[in-house]
């Protein structure tokens, strides 16, 4: 049975791919998203200040803190 990713899992995947800078196509393939999903999430993440766009998309400091917190939370939940 296939398990669907949560929105937080998708945000995590996009931020992780974008840590060192990535273009839309690269994010789309590495995060396994459709173009429509990609556009929606990039807009959301930019509005929230988790990602920035110059010539490519980069995870911001706020985004890196999200990744760190997300990793800690995921690890704690796996211990149950």
C-alpha cells in the first residue's frame, strides 16, 4: 500500500533540495512533485520566508531552522 506524504513532508523535501540552491525543474523531480504542486508550494514557502528566489531557489535561515526542528520532531515520534 502506498503512503501519501503530508504537507509537512513535502515542505521538508523542497527545503532540503533547496539548501544549496536549486532551479524549479530540479526541485520538481527531486521532491517528486507535479508542476502545479511545485508552483503552489514555492509560493507558500516564499510567503512564509522559508525559501527565497534569486537565480535559483534557496532555503533561508528560517527554512533551515524548520528543517532542524522537523528532524527533531520526526525522531521523537519514531521513538513511540
